[in-house]
């Protein structure tokens, strides 16, 4: 049995270094789709998706446990890439592994990407009614931009209530 351990360890290390698996990954556990989404390279993201890369592929590295390409596009504020990923079936509420379970909305908020926050909220990213709901949100000191998501959600709700045709602006005589 002691002879099997070194061999299995050697195999797992060599597979990490060789990148000869069916999906190549870097030392962070990112695929090419993760890298291109993080850089905001829309043309390359489309090409990789057309070639069959998984739009929801989780990254498995030391610091990126479960990050999806959408997390990284949101973190960079790349709206066109985010839109393409969602069109191709990306999970808008995908969670990372670990105590906080961050979604792409958290990633955008942490980097204070207001337009990305707005985009995600407008496209249905889940937000509980109260920012203090600790079942969804990490404490604000871990994600200080998250209050913007709530401000945006409130603004969008107010806009939808006051939009013409929806209400009765001239119903009283």
C-alpha cells in the first residue's frame, strides 16, 4: 500500500502540470473561458462557447473554489461578456464553495462595479428583501459594495411602479 501512494501522488501532480486533461486549467483552476471572461474578451468568449466549453464550469484552485466565468466577468464589470454568458445559460446565482457562498452579484459588488450590479439586478439576480439576511449575504464588512445592489433594486422597483402605462396617471376626473 505505501507503494501506491507515491504513484497516485505523482499521477495527480503530473496531471496538474501537464494540462493534458480534456479541459485545460491553469494553476488557479481556471479554464480559458474563465480567463477570457475575466479579461472581457467577448469575441474569444463566444468562440470558446461555440467550441463547447461549459458556460458554468467551476474553477477549482486554492483561491477560486467554484468561481464561474460569470463571477469573473461580473468582477471585471464586463457587461457584454456577462450578457453573452447569460444568453448561453450561465447561472446568474451560481455560488462559490465555502462559508460565504458568493454569487456573481457579490463579485461585482466587492469590486464596486455599479453597472455590473445594475445589470445583474435587472436580469434577475437573487437578492433577499433585507440586506441583513445572513442566509444569503456575507456581512457587509466582507462585501462593502453590496449596499449598492440594494439601492439599485429599490430604484428599479420605484421605476417600475411609476412607469407610464403601468399605473393610472389619468384615471381620476
